[in-house]
């Protein structure tokens, strides 16, 4: 199984979109009666939260990778031979 990088911003967007879709479905079914303007701040707030989480994870990833030697550097400080 291929592994991939975890993207927490996308997870937040998915959760928010599921909440908005669930709210619309409950409103359409008649089990929950709210005005449509309730969902707009929920949607925009979720996008803002996802942007903040994405930015934070980007900064943490860059900070973590700054201490590691790059693919062309060896731990001794010498660069790798050219292919």
C-alpha cells in the first residue's frame, strides 16, 4: 500500500463540508428548520479554519525538514557525487 503525506487542512474541509451537507439534508427533510444564511458563515468559517490549519502544518513541516540534510547532502556535510 502506498503511503502519502497527511494533509490536515483537507481533512478539516471534508469535515466542514459533511456538516454543511448534513445540515442541508436535515433542513430538506424537515427535521431541522434553519434559514439558509446560517450555512454561509459555517462554510466560510470552515474554509478559514482549514486555511489556518494548512498554514500551521506547512510551517511545522518546514521547521522539521530544516534540521534534516537534503537528498544531495550527506550527514558528513559533503555533497553527493554527481550522477
